[in-house]
C-alpha cells in the first residue's frame, strides 16, 4: 500500500539531469544561468500570481504553435493584443515524440519553402536562446501545450526560454497521445519534469504545472478524468510542485459541467491537504468542447460562446478556447484572435459567477464525488513502495480506464454513453472500482433516456457527434 | 463455415499504417460484437503482416482493415497475396475509412482495392451498419473475389 508522500521526492536527479542536458540541442543550458534569467522576468509571467490577482471572470488562453520563429512571434503579438491572458506555445508532433532530427529537418524545409511542414513550434530545434526572444517585454504567462510522454528535454528548454506553465503529466500525456509508450516510464519521466519545475520555483514565484483533464475528449466519464487529475496533482506535489491546475473538458452537459467543477475543486483540495500538501496553490481550468467540432462556422461560434458562458458559471480560473476553424485545421492568427475576443465578450456581458444549484446538479455532484472517492481509495490500497507504482498497478488492473485511448495497454472495458441531460454515464464500469450502488445509479439514469437507439454503437456515434 | 456449426464468425479488425485514430476502431469493435461476432482487435498502428498473422492464429473468417489518414492505399496492395501465401486465401477482406489520401471518386477507389483483392470497400461511409449486413451475406456465400474469378 503506497499513499502519496513527500518521501517519494527524487533526490538523486543530478546524474539523469546531466545526461538530459548533454543533448546537443540543450545548447549548454546551465540551471544557474536559467535561475538568474527567471529572476529577471516580471511577476505577471507567473501563473499563480495571475490567478491570485484575477477578477470575477476566468482568464483566457487560446492555443497556437507554428514552425517558424517569425510567425510564432507574430502569433504571440496578435494573441496578446487580442486580450489573451495566457500565451500558448503549442509544440509539433515530431518533437512530442522525441524525433528532434525530423523536426529540425522539417523546420529547415519550412523555412526554405515558406510553407508549414510541422503542426506546431519545434521548441527543441529552435532552442532556448532564440525562443527567449519571442517573449521580450511580455507581461503575461506563456503556457507549454504539447502531449509528450518523455518531456524531460522539452521542459528543460521551455523553462530556460522563460515558459513557466508546463502542461501535462504521466497519465494525461500518455494515454490520449501514445499508442505504445510504456506508462511506467512515462510516470517516471514526469516525476523528473515535476522535480525540475520545483527546483526552478521560488516561494513567491513557483513554476506552475497543469494537468490535461479532457484526455481522449470522447465520452470520458468525469469520475475517470477527476481521478486522473487528482492523482497527477498528488504526484506533482510529491516532487515539490507548489502551484498546480487541475482541468477538465466540457462534457456536453451543463449539469455535469457544474457538478464536475464543484467536485473536482473540493476533492483536489481535500486530497492535497490529507497527504500533507496543504500549501500547494490549486486552480481550475476549463477546456471548451474538445470533441468533434461543427464545420459550420456559425455553429462553431455558438458552441464557443456557450462554453464561455459555462466557464463563467463554474467560476473557472482559466478557460482554454477553440476557434471557429477547429473542424477545418490549424487556425490563422486572426481567427484565433477573434475567438479570444468572442470569449472575452461573453464573459463580460454574461458575468454569472456565483453559486448555481438545483436538485439535479446536487444528485450529479453526490454521485461523482462518491465515484471519485471509490476509485482513489482503491488506488491508495494497491501494493507498491511508492505512490506512482500503485498508480501504474491501477492502470494495469483497469481501475483507470480511459475510453477511446489509443494506448495499447488501456483496459477498454469501460463503456459510456449519454443520458437525457447529455451527461456522460457509465453503462459498463469494466474493472473501474465504483460501488455497486453508484453503478446502478449510472445505469438507471442512462435507461431513463427516452430516445435511445437499440444499438449501442449507433447511440455512441450519436453521443460522440453531439455538438456537430 | 461448416453448416450447423454453433461457432460465431471470427473477425480480425485494426487500423493500418502509423495511424492512431482509435475512435472508429472502438465503435466497430462494439458494433461487430453486438451483431454476434467474435472480434480480435489489433487496434492501431498495424502492418499487413500483423493482420495476416492474426488471421492465421485466430482462424478468422474475415479481416476488416481501417485507415483514417489515407495510408491504406500504400499498405493494402499485397494483402490478398499474403493471405493466399499462408493458405488463408478464403478469408473475406474488407477495407474502410478514408482509405486514400485526397478527394477521389468512390468508384475509382473501389476498383483500386478490388484489384488488391478486397471483397468490399467502404470509402468515407460513416455507419458500419451496411458493412455488417454485407458481412453476413458474404459469410453465407464466400468471398466475392472467388465468385468473380470463377464466373
């Protein structure tokens, strides 16, 4: 039995770190120099200070990454002028899979031919010295968005570039993003990332970590997403991370979004406190609809506005926004800037923060809280010398089962569908350890839906395409 | 299949190439199981030899190859040949998804894969229902390739 504990903190990082930093593309990163560089950045570059200072509405973050430095600079300036509160740096998929040579070759080709051969910014290929130049004079945080199972070098380069919000985690950046990366190795590599974030933190200005709750963004029951978010918060806290955001993706159900936000906030705080991490600053991030997007721009705009409204209702600390071109491909900077403006407009005009409640929301929150407690309780009870080993066991046993994960070792026993409120229900829990009573409630709510298709797969297709 | 045998149809399914689009694969798995088949799912990132070895191991009646990113055209050319070489030439062979890159007429795509030895081709058809109806028809009648060859 292994519960989260500060005794799991890595104390012998030096050898591994020297090896990571010996990569030619680390370009001689020296932690002492990076620490001095970080000290020169304004306070507003650090997410925890922005979260503490935010007003009544959520902070806004778009997504965006392009291969060429000049284009990324233009995108950064466009998003900043449009009123983005966080500036994204989205990484290309070759870099995400540690294929730095390919990323470097395709960067060169993109530069020569003036068209994009990469779907993001190849940060490791560009290096920290050049990337620092993207953010000279910027007074808002930069967020690293990727999907990298082994992000050790990438994160070293990111922090050396002045990027002090690092998204990801051993579960959330493996199960939705990788077919074959061994999960145990991924958990260990993310311990390294968490530890490096902690080492670069100062008490006033911590390097901030954020988990990625949407996962596969396809019928993921909120209890699964919340259990994974809380596990990753605990793993990060073990390594000394002092500022952490849990997140989740819009479920498609207003009721379930409100209930999920309430339970996630409450339980993340509860478990951090229980295991001695009461000083960790916690925030909540809401992702606009991450599933299949409508190709029709008017519908996409309506969806973006609707989810902005929900972000206000649940009083998210930050909302990550989509664009009207989501279904079509990577958006142009102007379209991205428009999305920021739309969300800002909705948050300002429909300022709705404050408690919202109904018996249905209450029932949903009670059910979700009970499920998350059951899953986490079962993980804490598993064998292992340290917590990450119990987490790995939980995955092997199918306790953590992410629907539509491409990962070869994901259990795929859990089956989920939508009920009459569009809430995501567990129709078969597989090996996920929720109580018999909760499983029965899930099925009862599902069966109450009047317009169900007789065929599971037809219903699932309809449920996946909900927003189209 | 031997007449009267209580055996459920045995199917190998999976996504070909370096494609990790898993949503359709999962839906297919559920749909085929729901229709009474025994499904051996290779999931994502498979080479032709993975499908053929699995067909041999499981004594499959049919193989469903999926491609969402269009890699299908590159990988599928010698599929029937491989199966025949291992004594599995009678296996039904289906392909579906976005099986080629770019916008090409459906008839052209179908002819291409028929030429590769596939029994049925479902290019850009979102519902697998029609394929399941065809499958049960073909299980009774045998491969459409052989019928055509002997006609």
